[in-house]
C-alpha cells in the first residue's frame, strides 16, 4: 500500500453523479426533486436524510467509474495493483461509508477506486487506513511471503488502523497476484515476463519494495 494522490473532480461529475444523487435524496425524504427523470417517483422512506438506509441510495457513484479508472490508471487505491478490464471488477469505495454521513454519498472526494475483493471485505467500517492519508513507509512487503506488513515509518498513532487494514490486503488471491508480478519481473521480458517499467505502472508498491530492499535485477535501478 502506497500513498495515492487525489485526482481533481471531473467536469462531468456534478451532472452525472452529484445532481441526480441529491435529487434522489430529495425524493427519499419526501421533497420535490430538483431534476426530472423518467420512471415512477421514488417513495418517501425517511423523514430526514440521516435516516435513509445505506442500501436505499441509488448507485449514481457507479457513473464515476470510467473517470476514476482513467484518473487512477486502473489501480486499486488499497492494493496498488492494476484492476483488469474483464476480470478485475472495479468498484467505488466510500471512505466515509454511506451509512455514516449522507452528505458524502455523492461526493468525488469521498471515492476511492477499489478492487471488488477489497471493497466486499471492507464494508461500512471506519477502522481502515485511507490511501489518500498515508505516507511512504507505512507499509512494507515481505518478499518471501508476499504479505504486506507494517513499516517502520508508520506512526504509532496509526498502528491500530494499519493492523486492521493489513488482513484486507493479505487475502490469498492478493498475495498470489503480488507473487506473480514479482516472479514475472524476475523472469524478464525476453523470457516471457515483464520489465521494471511495466511493473512500476501495474504494481508500483511491489516495484518500490523491490528497489528499497535491493532486489532489482538485470541492472535496474
């Protein structure tokens, strides 16, 4: 896991996500919606926005996925690995969960590009580290087991959140994919593997750990 730099909100986000989302919230609390849309009117299900169940918010955030994939180069914010087009199943993670604060449900700044394997386990918890709020060295990679571990640079105040995040990153398939990336790099492009440039694009955390631990090969620096 490495720091992720937030990308600016796309010009289309307000019209595609925020406006229809806020209009849907109006309907869900019994107000007149600000936007007209096809189909039947949504039923009132709450007296106040904070009473709307998380599962009742229409998933307009999915409309932001194409822009998120471009902005974050198809990499999961938590795994720092490429999410493949057909099999990777990219999702939008709400850092502040929908069940905690309705005001952030349709906000770009609250979204993280996330592989489904991570999002499905993360759930509506606030105990995990935010990739936008970490620093270099908070996480390291054990190159024998390919498990993510707490780094020596991690501040003690964040240890509990880091320790809660690590099992999320060390699911069996995540470990296997890290191992495959490292092995393909060690194999090299002339033997059917990959070079360092490709690894840095597809799995920058692995590349940075190989460099830090002086495990680069073929004269790479």
